[in-house]
């Protein structure tokens, strides 16, 4: 079974050079199962779908349905989908999150901010609480929590903050904490998205007739209750279309991954692509700006299921534009976002009490406690 690590060799080197009030970045993503098996999916989905931020249905009604029906049926289907894209390095989301953490740490060091970067998952491993405890044990005193969610939603961003708060409630002491709420309109993020589209156009030698920007959906009820997610998604799309100089008739915003019978944000992605094909649009490009790491929802749902639906409806060319993943422009944007939120945490030479040997000992404990995944350095297996 794969086993996550916190890039401990780099951490030991960086902590030795860091500050008297040592600073680290916790780079957080949603999560991924341990393996593409029904048992692993059952554990993962149980944690994910039991979160009241994710499913806002009274526990009395939801939990019996979840454990009595959904977790008996869905894990096997989901496991087959994960297996179709799993590599020796692990799931795509695990690989890209580790890669982004490594590259962000390198970027910060080059910028004169020797703040180690650890990956963490809200669900699954490496767990947010375990990573925070490891940093505290290594005498880190300041932590920037940086979600890999450009748009804020209670189901993602707020849930992550809940996970941090759960660990704080159980801890006798904890480091200073800063949180990044969103960066949906950050100029460098928009520029990275626009650059990925332009690179796709250059690689193909032409543009498709229509660009579809597909974001993960949430229930419409969440928006009525005050969640800013929908507005932020549409603002991201507006800024991206503006950067690409697209006219309104050349692009569409849609929402994917609907779960359950409730009304979710519309228009839905798959029916929109089918309607475009039936109306005579022969070629489309589809991207997922809200996902910064390719994962099941982009590689399987969009690039396989939605592709098939568009072609079956009469479309002729479906082009998927990969997520930002490890593109230099995205790593630069992520570095800039981190630098802005780290501002004011001045670094000074490390004190004698933070010896390399002591840090090494604590990091070895982290490695021993991090059960779950090790993301090997086989990134070429996934391609772009």
C-alpha cells in the first residue's frame, strides 16, 4: 500500500535554515482513497459523506441512508472508476498534490522564504490533524493553511477549517494559524488559467467553436443560505473570458458532479454539452477552472463520460484542457498567493534549541505515524 511522506529530507534541510519562530505551509486538498478497492472507497466515502458540511441533511435521516444503502453500493462502482486511472504512484490527485507541495516549497526557498510545505488531505491521508501535530512536534510555531480550492465554499473551505479546529480543540498548544479563504479572482491564478488555454490553442493549431468552463456543483439551497461559491465561480469565468478576449456566445459556465435528487447549481455540464452538439456545435474545449489538480471528477467524469455524451449527441471534436497541475505559471501563482499571506512573519536565524538532530527525530516520528500513502516520484506516468 502506498505511504505518504511529508518530503522529510527537504523538511530537515529547510527547518535547519528557518526561523526562530519557524513557519510552514500546509497545502490542503480534498482527499483520495488509499487504494482503488471497494474497502478503501468505503472508508473514504464514509468519512467524506459523513461530514455535515458536505451533506446538509439532518443526521437522523442521512446516516442510516448513508450506511444502510449508499456505502453498500457506491464503493464498488467508484473503485472501478479509480482503478481506470490509478498508477504505481497512486491516485492522480495524490500525485499532483505532492508535486505541488514540493514545487511550492522550492519556489518559496528561491524567494527567500524558507517555509517548508506539507501536503494534507481533508479526508483520507495524510490527515490535516496528523500533519499539524507533526509540525508542532518539530517546533514549528506558525502555519499558513492554504487550500487548493480557488473558490470558497462551506462544503470545502469551511470544512477544511473545521478539520483544523477539531485538531486545535484536542491540543494543549498549537501554532499561530493563518487561513487563505479563496483566490478566485487573483490575477496570477487567472493568468495561469488563461495561459493553459492559450497553450492548448497553440498545440492544436486552432480553437474549438466553444469553450465550456465546468465547475463542481453544490446544492442551490447552499447558495440561498449565503454560500458565495456560485458568484465566485462565475466571476472566475468572467475574468478568464476577459483575459482570453472571448465573446459571450463563445463560452459557457456549467456545474458538474451532482449528487442526490436536490436541485444543484445549473446549467449542468453533461446536458449542456449534449445541447450544444444537437444545436450544431461540432467542436468544444472543456476545462475545469475550480480544480487545480486533475482527479476523478476531471479525468473520468469530464474527459470520459461527458466526452462520450457530447460525441453521442452529434459532436465531432471534444478537447479536454488539463487542470493547472504542476504548470510553472500555476506554481508561480501559488507562490505569490502564499507570499502575500505569509507577509509579516519575518524570518530570523534559527535558535540553538532547534537543532537539526532534534528536528530529524521529530520528522522521523511524523513518517512513522503517517499511515496511508507514499507518492513516488513517477509523475511521468500520468502525463498531461
